[in-house]
C-alpha cells in the first residue's frame, strides 16, 4: 500500500507566480504593498513550470497549488480538480498511482 511507503506523499505550493494580466496588476487591493515591492525587487517568476514539474516528480500522491481564484493554472498541464473560494483556488495535480 502506497500509504506506508517512505517519501513525500503531498506537496503544497503557495505563492507561485501570480503575474496574471488583469488580476494582480489591475486590482491593487488584492496584493499587499510589501508584496508588490518584493515583486519589483526580485522580478517575475519564470520557473513556475519547472517547479511544478519537480514537485509532481517528487510527490507520491498529489501536489496542491494555491492560486488566486481568477489566475491561470501554474503549469502547462491542467489539474485533476480544483477547490475554489471567492478569492483563492487550490489546484490539485495527482501523481503516481493516484493519477491513473
């Protein structure tokens, strides 16, 4: 049973690239001033796809990605399912035997 195998079962990613046209930049109240400054200092996130691929390769059961409700998916692949609230969405990518 995969439940008792060693290793990481679930990976939770929060704060992946939120640079979505019309969501962050045009809704100033949705991003705290400190986070806007941080984004200006470090620049845009260009490795979201690579990070999601690495997480999916490592997790045995699933990867959960927290995103703004109106943002696009974190990677090129669509999640197996999403759990949404008014401002936040959790995209769930199944891995390993769970993906079958």
